[in-house]
C-alpha cells in the first residue's frame, strides 16, 4: 500500500532524495533532515500505515523487525555501546503526540550529549 501524497512514500519510492541508512523488502531507514542528536534516523515501514493508532495484529512481525533493527543500525551509525552509550526510540502518534508526517515512523536518536533537542 502506497499513498502518492505522502512524503515518506515518495522517499521510499526514490522520488525525493534521502540519505539512506538501510533498506529491505519491508523497511526503509534514512537520516532525519533536521537531526536533534548526533545520530538521528527514521525507521519507516514501506507499507503506508498512518500511525501506531492504525496498527493491528497483522503488523506484529513488521513492528518487531523494526525494533530489532534499531540497536544494530544505531551502532552502525555511531551510537556508543550500552550501558555508557545508548540511544532513544521515539514514535510520535497523532497531532497531540507530536506526529508531523502521517506515515508510521520510529525516530532513533543517540550520540554524545548535549543534543539539540530532547
């Protein structure tokens, strides 16, 4: 499923350039255009799902895959190892949750502090 008006669908399709971190059949990861931390990338399902509010049991494997990818990609992108290092995972949902792009995405942020925000 693809939404032709969605900016993340356009990034996944290669219509808008991005600095790719990872890609497979289900997931696309790319650097945030306005990073809040030294390491800041987004994990996005290729399937257009508007937000966490629309996920169901059929998305269990996809969400698990995304969460399992986060630590590996965080380390590859330069996050220091646990426990002294680490990273943050954030998934904004809806307007009151701070979601700006209505395509499910997980922010992965890390690196030495202080960060710009957060």
